[in-house]
């Protein structure tokens, strides 16, 4: 239950009217579950800066990637299950 509450808290931090974990151009939360991807590449909408978080839902840890991102971002998922990526437009 503790891990579910952790993930729910992350979802609740997103936009209030979010039907899924995505608001085009400003917010993305993507959970990979049992899939063990090595990385995830995301093309960001032009004209804005973004912050990117790597989320380990099993260990309930959020790690913000250094810097502000534009264009494309490659997030290393380390081939582990229960990972998620959150991307938020700044400003």
C-alpha cells in the first residue's frame, strides 16, 4: 500500500483535470511497470524548457536530472522494473 500511495501522490501533483498522466506540452508521467527498459527517449515540444525526473516507484525515490531540457531527452532507466519518468514544463 505504501508504494501505491507514493505513486498516487505523484499523480496528484500533476494538473487537476488530468484524465491520464499527460497534458500535451506541459506534463508527462509515464510508468513502465514490469517492463525493464534500458532507456526512454522523449521528444519535447519546441519553445519551452522542461525538468525531467526519474522515479523509482519500488524504492519511492524521485531523482531530478540535472539541467533544463529542450528538444529531445534520453532518460536512462537502467533496465529495472517499476520505473517512471516525469517531465514538467518550467515557467
